[in-house]
C-alpha cells in the first residue's frame, strides 16, 4: 500500500515537469515573453536597398537576443530597416486578395490554428510568410502561438506578423 501511495505521489509531482516543452524556444531578457508592442514600426529612413551579394546580416543586437527580426520590450523594432524600394518586397499586385480586416495592432491578439510558413491561419483568415523571412520563423508553434498583425509602413501589400511568445516577427501577405 505504501508503494502505491509513493508511486501515485511521484506521478502527480512529475506531471508538470513532463508537460514542459523542451527546446521550443522561449523568451529572452528584453524580448518576447508575452510583451505586445504598443505600435508597429516607424517608416524606415533607408533610401537604397543593399547591393547584390550583400553580406548576411545579424539581428542579434544583444547577447541572447534572437537571430531574427524582433521587438524589444521597450517597443524598439530591430530589423525593420529595409529600403522602401527593396526588390524583395515588390509585388505586381499589392493586396491581391484584399486587405486584412480582422484587426491590426496590440488590441487584436490571434492564436494560430495550423499550417506553416507557406499558409497559416486563424479565425478564418490566412497568410503566407515572405520567402525571404521563412528562416526567421522556424521555432514558431503553428498550431498554438499567439500573433499580432501590424501594417508594414514601407512595403505595400505586406503586413508584419509578430509572435508574442518569442518577440520575433516576419513579413506576411494576406491570402484571404
């Protein structure tokens, strides 16, 4: 009887430990962890896109910060400095599928309900991550992370999807 009691107690105590997601990424000091930026990024002041064969850039502006575009808990957007005429953002038909009407900004937090970078959704709305940003969302949980959508002030047809858990963001197009 004592053995059964000990096994039962150990099982109950170990449940929270087993429920933790290992290796799934998480907040670092000053980034993510539930912080939601009060506003989107300011328009960039960069005038010219990088020349061909530009060196790979680093977004880890402080020790421990992600190697992806991210937002500090003081609402500073890191990595949103692509020139307005950068060819990566050119769309022949901006807003081809209409404009996102589900709510923009901090007061509209959505939970992802499945998919992946090529097509993900929530609440009947669907988006696609820009091919140039796919590497920055490898640790997103496509079936459960919370995201906030912001307008991209520099690139017509693009939005920014901000991951509340990680504090990172990617450029996305609205698919309808």
